[in-house]
């Protein structure tokens, strides 16, 4: 009888432990979850002739002058120092044809998508595990590849506002709610003075 009690108690403890450890269903293999963030870009009032290029840009600090956007371009082209110490990440990275970038971020065949799903992952980009205080859809509106950029949409936690919200990038985690609205007739203010 005594051995039977030990077996019942042991089984009871195993059942309790199994209930306390939900989510351990991947074994002891390496963590393979992506690092980065994703979301939906929603577009309004798109005028295709004025949209020459789009990029998602994540800044560690809110830029204080337009040189911050220039630093993005220089870093992406291979100058790790850039023109300032502003730390940024860019998606899609430079090197892809502009037509491909527009297809990734909005232009679908003969028409413009109202919404576009995107995933900004660490692999192949400058994205790192850290806090990004200003995440935008950057828009190139003129022929100046390094000069004719401005924010077209800002990630915010307050719908209808342009108040930036931070995005924390953690290793092996994909944040899925970084949604950005772009209205080409109601653009966010520049974070610097002209």
C-alpha cells in the first residue's frame, strides 16, 4: 500500500508540473524566432507621380535636423559613420531597384494598395536590439536622392496624432503591431525646423 501512495503522489506532482510549464513545446533546440517588427501601412490620397521612393526608417533618437535623413542614406550606402552619430535602420535596404522597393511598400501592379503588410527584420539590415524612438515611412518626393525626403507617416500609439511612439526590438522577438498611417494630404510635421 505504501508503494501505491508514492506512485499516486509522484504522478500527481508530475501533472501539476506539466500544468505549470505550458509553452515548452519546442524542445532544447536553438531559438529561431525572427528579430524585428512588423505591421500594416495604410495609405490615403496617394499621387503616384509624386511618390518616387518609400522606406521605413527607425531612428534611435528623433532627428533634430534634415541631416538625420541624409545620415540614413549614407549609412545604408556603406558609410558606417555617416554624417552624424544618429543611429538608424532602413527597410528595404538600399541596393534594391526603386521599382522593387515601391512594390514592397505600396505599388501593386497597376494600382496602389490601400494597405500593405511589412516585416522589418534584423537580418540583412541595420536593425539592432534596442529602442527606436521615431519610426516613420520616409517619402522621396523629388529627384534629390539624398535631399528630397520627408516623413509621410509616423508610428504612434495615439491614433490620429503624430506623436511618435517607441519600438523596442528584442532578440528573437517579432513585434507585430507597428502600424503606420500615411495620408499624402495630411503629412506629419517635420521633427526639425526648416
